[in-house]
C-alpha cells in the first residue's frame, strides 16, 4: 500500500506517513499530529462526528464548512424573521436575563370577612 507523503494543504512532505491524515471531506492527505504533544504541524483538525467518532478535516474543508454554516445560518435567520413578520409577531424578544415566572404555588384566598 502506497502512502501519501505530501500534505496538499501546505505542500510539505513527510518521511513518516503517520504524520499525515486523510481528510473526511476531500479525501486528500494533510498534516495532523496524532497527539498534541507530538512535534510537528497541523494543517487541519479533528472534530467529533455524530456517530463515527473523531473525524479529521483539512483546514480548507474546515473553512468551507464554517462558511457554509454561516451562510445557512443567515438564511435561516432571515426565514425566521420573515415568518415572524408574516405571523404579525412584532413583539420584541424578552431579554435573556429575565427569569421565568415562578411556578404557581398554593393560592392565597383573601376572605371577604377579613377585609373590613
Ligand atoms: Zn501541511
Ligand atoms: Zn479536506
């Protein structure tokens, strides 16, 4: 089995194929240390996937994912704002530091006899 020895991100070559990792996004090989106390450089990062455990992505793929996330978030925010406008809900959102109303406790009845 042949090993890639060139990091496509920075173009650097390695003697030890273990210093390169395959990107989950583009299937190209890039610098990624297996251990953070290892000498070397990182041209990507490992992220925790939903089900497969750690997934490794090169920097270009990470940047692209971040751009996509930012773009979709903006679209979603616009859609939410439009939905709120269509529903006629123009009330300002409550400040995040307002505590929720306390749970209803036992009611206190004021007896009419006591009022006078
Ligand atoms: Zn590199
Ligand atoms: Zn990639």
